[in-house]
C-alpha cells in the first residue's frame, strides 16, 4: 500500500492516478472529502495532527509526504509525521521539499523544511527528497482575472525562473515510489526546461486561448497582500524573494528530471494547453 498525502492537489492528484494505473494499492489522504480514482481508498486526515494519519498508514509500506502551508506555521511539528510513518510500518518515504532549502537555507519556511529533510535522513527509512522550484500551476492564481478581464496581474513581470509542471513532479515521485534505484538517499532538484517570465506566461496563455491577454505589473506589497490570503505571510515573503531576485542556482535548468524519466521536462505551454479551461 502506498499512501499519498495532499492527494487532491496539483501534484497529488496525478501521482495518485499514476500509482493506481500502475496497479498499486493506494490510499489518498486529504483534509476534506474528495473524489478519487476508482479502486483508490480515501482517508480524511490532517497532517498537523500526526495521530490522525494512523488509519491511512495501516498496512502501508510507502508514503508520499507533501506538507501544506499550515505545516509551516508557528507551533507546527511536521517532522513528527516521519516518526508516525516509521512507527506505522512505512519503509519508504518520498518527501516533496523545496529548491529553496538549498538556495535560501535561512528563510523561515526553508528552515522548517530542512528539519523535515533531516528527520527523514535520520529515520532509517528508504527515502528520496524532491526539491522543485516554482510551479506552473501557480498561474491558476490568474485564472479569474483572465476569464473576466483578460488580464494577468503579477509582480516582477520580466524576471524569470524555470518553473515546472506539477505533472512532471508527480511522475518523478511515482518513479521514486516504485523503483528502488531512486530511494537510496537521492535528492532531486526539479525544474522546467527553460527560464520563463510572468509576462511570457501570460503570452503563452493568450496563445492557448487564441485571445489577447494584457499583463499588469503588481508591486511587491500588492502581491504579498494577495498571496497572504492563501498562505502564511512568511511563505509569501520567501516566495517573493525568489521571484524578484532569483539566484544563479534558481535560474539554472536542472538535469535531474531527465535522468529519472529519460525525457525533458514539459514546457509551460504544455501545462497551459492542458489547463486552458480554467482561463476560458
């Protein structure tokens, strides 16, 4: 049995489907009731309370661990989930971490993630750590404004990073969960195939829609206020630091996805085409 946390999200959903299609028994975990693929068991649990995972972990041998924004809040102890998994009989964990753990190790959310990574390394379990950069699916923040006004509003319009398609992250996670070669202490930095700016993303969405989309450059403060409605302020600050002033490491295209999947990462235009309905 493989347990997938965050199973209804942009990474967890395609990962759950891929594992089920591979013929594995899967338990999908989310904080709320949700539809899952046929044959997949669903358990409602909150990772902020590791004991709530006990029903999901019963009989499990592997775990995909995705930590929600709430797990970075003051007073949270996300590393406890590793201990809970080990106590429940899990022998393999694939952790979705962040590129920022290496590139910006002293940010508050990065320190928390580093603690989870360290707990996993010390757990005695088989493990792999995935460190993606920015997600292509963050463009869904613009969906309503594109639908209603054909406008993308974002900060740092001409500053780019190699954002990654969440479906690519899911495929790497599936490979790590299913193939012993990838869980002997591997750390995989995951990026898209090229640096792309928010303005270029808006152009790609416009091309997919076949309709012009105007770009509006937000100030950092405007962007932080909007982001803070859906994530801790500290995480919003960390994210804006990267988007506004990426380091050389954060604009580097990583070869790790190619090495695991034997193919190049998908470009943003592919993600936009698959998700065009959100912008219509």
